[in-house]
């Protein structure tokens, strides 16, 4: 399988990451901007190295097990 090539990020991408990193996952940002999540992480780490304060994440990926349980019926514990 060939490796997917990513485009180089630009100033608009850095601005988008800076404005949305707190409320979106890296994967969501990457999908919207056409980047990889590793490029998003690199942008964040570079900004932090330069002294730019980027808040910690508040948006996290849901646990797939919890999402499945919610789909079953809002927290049913299972059959006995």
C-alpha cells in the first residue's frame, strides 16, 4: 500500500489550528484542512516552542465502547 502524501501546511492552516485546537480533535482539524494529524501536532508543538500559549484540549475522541453502549440503549449494563 502506498503512503498517502500530505500537502505542506501554510499560514492559514496554522491560524486555523491556533483558533480551533482547544475545541476540535486533531483528526477533525486534519480532515477539514487536508493535513495529517501529525502535521497538526507539529504545528501545535512549534507554536508552543515559540512561546505561543495554546490551551489544552477540551475535545476528546469518544471511547468506542461507551459510544456502543449508548447506542444500545443509553447505558444498559448487559444481559444477565
